[in-house]
C-alpha cells in the first residue's frame, strides 16, 4: 500500500522498483549458493561462518530489528484501517464504541489470532496463510487498476477544499517523469522493505523434505517476480489515480473519496486479513534470531519458546500503538536493516566465503550489491534523520 507513494516520491519510480526487485532476486541466489558451499542452513550461521561470533550476532540482531519493524508496521495498518473498515458497514453514530477503537481491536486481534499462530514451532503450516495473503494482494491490485476510472481528475472542488486544500488545475493530472521532494528519500527504503524475503527463504529451504537449490531458487525468483508485478500494477495505477496527492497509505485516499463502496470495502477487509496472516510468518525468523543469539546451545523448551513469542508480541504491539506514521517505520527500517539483509550482508559474505576470482561475474555482482546497499542505505538514512530534525 506504500508503493504508489514511493513511485510518486522518486524519479522514475517504476524503474527503481524493477532494479530493487532484480537485486533482491540476485542476493537470494548468492545466499543459496553459500548455503550449498558451506553446508550452513541459516542466515545467522552464514554470518558465523564468515566472521565468527560477531558476524552471527550482527545478522541475528539485524533480523530481529527488521522483523520487529515489519510486524509493528503491519499491526499499525490494522490499527488504522480496521476501525474505518468496520464503520463503513454500520449506519448511525457509533463513535465511542469499543469495536471502532483501533487500539482495542489491535490488542484483541493480537491475543486471539497473532499470538496463537506465532506459537507454532514450524513455519510450514504458515505457508498456506501466505498463499491466501498473496491472492488477496492480487485482488487489491486489480481493484486499484479498475478504480482508476472511478475517480475523476481534477478532483471535485468540495473534496479538494475539505481534504487537501490544493489547486484544481488539470496540470495536477499529468504524470511527472521527474519528481523529487524531501519525501523521496523514503522511496528506495520502502521498496527494499517490500522485497525482503531473505530471512524466511533459508528456514523454508531447511524444512523441505528434499532441499534443492535450483527448485528453491526458481520458487524465490517466481515469488519476487509476482510480487513485483503486483507492486507495479498497484503503484502505477494508484499514482495515476491521485498523482502527487497519493497518501502514504493508499486505501485512505479511496475511503475518503468513495466511502461505502462495496468493492473497496471488500478489498480493504481482504488486505487487512492478508496483513494479519503475514505477521505470524514474519514472527518465525524474528524468534529464531533471538534463539540463535542467546539460546543456540539449549534444547527446545516450550516454556522458553512461549515466553519469547509473548515478549516479541508485546514489543510489536507497543510499537504499533505509539508509532504515528507507517512511513517512519518503512523509512528507518528499510534504509538500515533491510539494506543490510538484502544487499550488504549477502554481498559481503559472498566476497568473504567464495573462492572464485574477484573478477568473476558472481563476485563482481556481490561487490555491486555491497556498494549499492552501503551508499543508498547511508544516504537515505541520513536524509530521513535530517528531515526529522528540520521538522
């Protein structure tokens, strides 16, 4: 839902989206190659194999922070959008009702759904929920594409005056190839955040009955390609609907202009359900990273497993309750931990572990990943912090 806003806030955003998707796919290829080469079956152990205990702690800590940020951002979407979705099905005044309070709904959902699913010791069952989430996202992209022709441009004057206080010129309805603003620094971190599947790839690979690098690589490349297609469609048509007035949460724009639209109400519920089912899936590598950092030499214990799951859930709920805007999470996490996990760590580890000549294509590709991650991540993070200071 951030993709159209990312397209609006970066020059040639669709091209950047493609570049990030290709680099993310290549970094997964490097990770799987290193797993075969070293017989290591986790991201954390790759760090241990490459740089000893500091490497393992760095990877585990980065995964933990990344996934806590991801889960809290998804819960923030639920807190923001679920009350609005419920209110669209109601008539009359229900302003003070508990079922329209985002914080109350968030706590109920986390206790009743997220925590029980997150307690599952293996990630395999969550693959079914992930598939369901994917079909919901396809539905979302199709609706965004269709609704492009349901919202006029320029927007009606009363709508503009009430919500945006902007001009009603037809120039606002022309796509801009080059558009740069202080919000543009969030674009690439948001895209990197969107394509991060690296922390789940290796656990899934390890749970396969007959692990195969080629099959796993094909699955990953297909998943990233399909994700790119969905992001591209929703980003392009979301941007072409609202242009430079697209919100950081796309559904808010549709809800404001087309309240009580049956299709939008349905897609909103589907998206919320998809987001909800994604949280336990991301919880697995976060808990695994915490276990690897502090309890790697201990046998499995249900008590420890449950307490760590509970602690992580409490942290993400608190973050979701008190973080004001989702773009802040995507910006900071995307420019730091996402950059490390997608670009910096795979490139660095491959340069360290591979015995190929430095001028080989794979090592040159790893070097490009490393440099891209360092430069773009540091630049984006510095500008985001600079924007915060100026505010």
